[in-house]
């Protein structure tokens, strides 16, 4: 049986990553893919990078992965920029080079992965609603594409020429874990949520599992040592807001 764990937006949260990897093992997943943003915001960028690199799994580059190695600064808010400046000082040149060489999108049979969107992956567009998702489908050539970036798990599908948010799945997600069967032949653009900094009001780490044999996609919430992650942020001298927002899932 093929059960593939989809992780995204780890953002240097070591406690969340370790808890998710333990859950992945307990769920007997046979593979892992990573949708980017390994670094940024939290206090363990080097450690998280080495863990993900050690997985030797398919991975794509996120905007924070890009920013930490970029000679030109992307447009970031002051809090994110402060965290990024600190992150640069924590990584070796060899680790930065690994991030630099990551691809923006990848085909992982039988699905595609990208951090933001397939139509303009380098521009890091946020897919917040169905209108945002529509243009992505013009470049999606597999039935399923997993993405991250917004830190909010969502399921969009293509209906004719327009994208639709799956409200039934969204209702399940609002209560915690969720599972659904993608309709064969229908295109889906699925946000797996964030491991290290959820923004949907639930502080627990979030990831997805794609069971290619059963034809299901499930979302899982995993508790982790939130207080330790927050303490590390403060002790590192990062903005206190980053610790506070972790507890709110915001």
C-alpha cells in the first residue's frame, strides 16, 4: 500500500516537525514529500533543514527558502524579515546552497507538487479563494497537485472552467482531521496545511496523507511541545509576536 505524507511550511519549528514525523511513522506512510518553506519564523532552521535533507524525499522551494539565499530581498513584512535576517546567520553556506538548488515544482507520480502556484511559481501568489485558484489549473496536468504557502488546509477542484472550494471538506477541516475520496478524472489543487506555523485558528501541526491505493486524501492534526517552541523563539531574540501567534494558530 502506498501512503504518501505531504508536509509543508515547517518554518524551522523543530518540535512540530519531530511530532509530525513520529505521526507519519505511526500511520505507516511509505513516503514523504515536502512542499517547501523549511526555514523562517522559528528557532531551529539548521536542524529542520538537516532532518528534511536526510529524508531524501521529493521537495520544492518555498519563498522563505528562496529569500534566505537571495541576493535581492523579496517583499516581506518586518516580522518575517527580522526572522529571515536571523535565519541567514544560522545556516552554513553549504546549507544555503542546498536550498538554492531546490526546484520550484516537481512531478511526483501520480501527482504534482509546488509551493505556491503552477502558473507563476516564482511570484509566490497566495491562493486564498476559488478565484485565486482558477489560473493554477491552466498549468496543472495531473489530477492532483499539492501546494502550501498560505498555511491553511483547503481543497479546490476544477468544475468546467472555474475553481471551486470544496465546502464539505472545509467543514470537516474546521473541526480537526478530515478525509475524502477525490473523484477520478477531476482536477484537485490541495493545500496540505502547515507543520510549523498553522494559520487557521488551530495551533496543532497539520499535514496530509495521500493513499494512492485507497484513493483517499486525509488531513491530520498533531499536537507538539508548543511551549518549548515558543520559549526557543524568545531565547533566540526573535520577535515575540512569532511565539504568541503559534499559540493562536494565526
